[in-house]
């Protein structure tokens, strides 16, 4: 049975559109370390299966909601039941409110990833793949492999450093091991993975821009050589036939890059803002705890009392004299030394006579 020409054309167009949305293996592999960690923590933006990218499934949305509900419960347990090792009340308040704000911001970010921007996230990956196919950059697979190595390395290093910070914080700030604090700190890794993910995407686009700049530099040199060899050869038919296709690809590629950047701004402006807020909150918390620890170690109250006693001794004004010879004050030892030295000199002069 043969299809009608219109149906056949429509079917071919649908097949071409469907094939254009298939992701290459090297692109999927490049983001795999970050995607894996995000999926464990409830931050998954897209679901990639059989090289097709879609929004997170309903089952994963349920999984993410359960995780962040447990995070809120763990925050309440930490605020009301976990005992800290900090003596100052302000330090305790800063620490607990820091965890509370951190959990709320991360929960909003996870909700946006899973329920709000699913289709836009999946389309972003398709646009990145189309950009890669438009430019047909030499060594694109090698470049993506290097970015995969970079992604894997930075993810592993960050996880190791983060777990070290978790153990240090629990040892310093908590009287005993608190499972709620451990759970909340582990969940905090997700927001930092968002920053690593957007940095990978921007690096991917910057490499394509560098490739486009290289092509344009070669084209500029070619124009100059043509103009020197043949006057006004820039407008010849032969030159147009050679270069029109390349310029169309550059225009399409630049349009794709700008479109992808626009989506990145829409999708990642809240995660970047929340990351900045979290860093500021933890900086304030750390500064407050350090200042409190210094006060406790140095004992500023005792030092203040000693300094006050020294000032009272130096600045004493109530004095009295003994037979108008000696003035009893804090300079009495100096006066005695001066008088003794004077009489000694006088006696030595008399002996020489």
C-alpha cells in the first residue's frame, strides 16, 4: 500500500524531526557524572533513555518529593532536638537558621527542576546537540571526552571535600553525631551540582564560539587575498558558491548558541541566585562561630578587667607626701632612684675635694 504524497512528505518530516532530537553518546556521557549525582539527590532536570531526552517521570517526581519532605522533617529534628557544641546563643541561632534557609532554597530548586521546567530543560539538551551537528567541529568527540573527564574529576573532588567538611562540622559544632545534620548536608550537594552543570554547558558553547571565530578569521584572510589577487573578487559568482554554505551554517550555529544561552538564563538564574545566597549565609555563620570561638578561648572579659586595673594604676591621681620629701604614687620607685643617684653624685664630688 502506497501513501499519498502529502502523507509521505509529512511522515518524512516527522522522521527527520525525531532523528534530530536523538542525542549523541559523547554528549550524554559528558553530563553523566553530574546527572547521576543529581538524580540521587532529587535534583534531576531531565530523563535520558535510549538517547532521547524527556522531562522527569512521575515516579521520579514522587521520589524527589519524598526526599525533600524528609529533608524538612530532618530540619525540624535538628532545630528542636539536636544539641550543638556552641556556647554562644547567637552562634546556635545562625547555624540553625542557616540550615533552615538552605533546605528551603534547595527544595524550591528541586521543585522547579522536576515540576516547572521539564520541557524547557529537555529542549535545551536538544539545542546543544543541534549546535554540535551544525558546526561539525573537527575533534568534537575528543573535546566532549575531555569535558567528560573534567566533569568526572571535579565531581569526585567536590564530593570528597564536601564529605570532609561534613565530618569537620559535626565534630566541631555538634555534641554528638546527629543523623539529621548528616542528611541535610548531603542534600546540600545538589545545589552545587547545579553550578557545575551550568559551567559545563557554558564551556560547551564557548568551544563552539571559538571554532566559529577560527572560521571567521580564516575567511577574513581569504577575503584579503582574493581582493589583492583579483579586484572585487569578493562579489564573484565562484566565490559565492564556495562560501555561501559555510556562512549559512555559521548563521544557524550562532542563532542556536544565542537561543541556548537564552534558555540557560531562564533555567539557571534561580539556582545561581540561591547558590550565592547560601554561600553568603554560610559565610556569616562561619564568621559568627569563629568570632565566638575566639572570645571563648581568649576570655575577653578577664582581659578587660586586667586592662582596667592597669589603667587605674597608671592614671591614679590621689597622692600624698611624706614630710614633703617623698610623694607616694605610682612613680615612687623612680623618685627614690633619682634622689639616690643625686646624693651619690654629690658625695663623690665631696670625696674628690
